[in-house]
C-alpha cells in the first residue's frame, strides 16, 4: 500500500511540474482593449508607411 501512495505522490509532483511548464509556455494574457487599440494603430501606421526600418536605426 505504501508503494501505491509513493507512486501517487510522485505522479502528483510530476503533474504539478507539468502544469507549471504549460503555464510558462502559454505565459501570455489576452491583450486589454487599450492594448488592442494600440496594436491596431501600429498596424495602420505601418500600412501608411510611417515606420523606420531596423537597418535604418543604426545608419550614420
């Protein structure tokens, strides 16, 4: 009986670890309404060509 309890405890620990890894992997939340608006504004600016290319940031 003690062996069964030990196995169950080990399984429980593994499940807790797995759950933590899943949480870390998903690790993001749904954006708020304000964040969605900001992202939409950024997309619109990019469509209008109002952006600086990454390479241009470091040109002299």
